[in-house]
C-alpha cells in the first residue's frame, strides 16, 4: 500500500498549470553502505493528475494498492537540499498499481533491491 501524501503544481511548456500527486510508501529499514547501521526511510515519487487543486487537497491521505519500485535510468545529477551535495544517480522511483505487479512480475521483494 502507498499513500497520497501531498500534491504540487507544475507548469507545462505552454505555461498552463497541472498537478502531480506525491505518493509515499510505508516505512522500511535500510542498512547504510557506509556505517552498516540501519535507518528508517520511505520511498516517494510523483504521478501527474487531471484533478484540480481542491480535488487534490481532498484526496491527501488516501491509500492506494501498489508499490513504489526503483527503476534504472540514464544518470543525472541530484542536489541534496540539506547539504548542497551534488550526487549522480542512475535510478528513479516509480509507482506500480497492484494489478500491474502481476503483469510485470513486481513483488514486495523487488521493492527492496539496492544498486
């Protein structure tokens, strides 16, 4: 299960505004590659919506069946907001509805892979 935790406006090339929903997974414990200690985290991603602002506001907190999975992609630079550190990442997170998990072979086990 995932939760619609927030929404944000985005601008199209033509200047018009649309909204994206921020989707958050349940909490998971991950072992640090540098310290070996565990820390709690969640996975987040956004998905576009055709809903207006008031509709987006009204569905915050709604739970959806599915998972957020890690997907390989072309490398890109990411700036850590708290430290300003620039990191090169080669993955992104993507929401997969429950009915698509069977079709794609995604399961809860696949959501815990690391790169």
